C-alpha cells in the first residue's frame, strides 16, 4: 500500500516551482521603443543635422571669401601707395636742392643781370634751366607745387608764419608765400609757409566748412621775412 500511494503522486510534484514574471518586473519600455533605439537616429534627425552642417560650412566659406577680398583690396592699395609715395623721401631731399637754386637766383640783383656780360647771363640762364628741369622731373613723378597766394588759408596744406594787417582783404587770405609747398599725390610733402591777412571781413567758407584759423605766427620765420 505504501508503494501504491507513492506511485499515485503526480510527477509535477517532483519538479521545482518556477517563478512567474509579471509584465512590470523586467522592463517598462514597450518593445517598439526598444527596437527604435537599437536602430539609431531617425532619417529626419540625420537630415536636420546635415542641413545644420551645410549652413555652417556655407557661412564659413562666405567669411573666408570676404576675408580674401579684403586682403586683395588692401594689397592692391598698398601696391598703389608704394608706387605713388616710394620717392617721397627722395623728393623731399631734392626740394632742398631746388630751394638753394631759387635762393641763388633771387640773390642776383636785376641790374646785374642786365649789365652782366654774356658769360654771366649764360650762367644765370643755366641755373634757371636746371631748376625748371628738376621741378619738371618731380612733377612727372607726382610731385606738384602749391601756389596758394590769394587763396583761403588751409591748415592741411599751409603753415601760417605771420599775419599782415589788411582790412581790405578777407581775413585768413594768403597774401604772401614765404616758401613754396609741395604735394605728392594727395599727401602733403611740405606745407607752404605763408603770411595771411588780418583785420578784414571773414572769408566766405567753401563746401560748408568754416574758415580755418591760421594759428600763432612763427617768430623765427617772421624775422626772416
């Protein structure tokens, strides 16, 4: 009887009971989301990233092109300035020679020129020709004289050395040129040393600008004048 009762037992009683896993026990994510995450970024995300990178590259290319254009313009301007103003120092030195030639000619009295012999007159004419040739050579290279007598004083191109009381002439009008000025291109190589009128009516401004004040005279130049 004991053996029969033992045989009547269900075979399931000998197997271990396996735990039952509920839906919330292992993972709360749906299987579709897990599959999407495993598949990587979506096509829309890839397109948006590529569009952003494209815009960044386009902006970088535009900035680089603008920088290259600015560099090209600066280089062209530097080359032009180098050509125009390369002889500035040399021309300034030559002006000293021209000034000495002019002083030598001015020192010759008019009666000496008329009463001198042929050799003396030839010498004077040779000095005058040398001065003219030098000024012509400088002008061919962009150096020009300033002849401001009768013009309104401009501190950018003129240097006032003294004032001349004259109520009949508008104030700040240049009435005497002590030393000729020169410009090279649009730059002043040497300002013209001038005397300006004082005591007359104010000069009418040009181009909407106020009349410039000449400033205090130079006592040394006034003594030389």
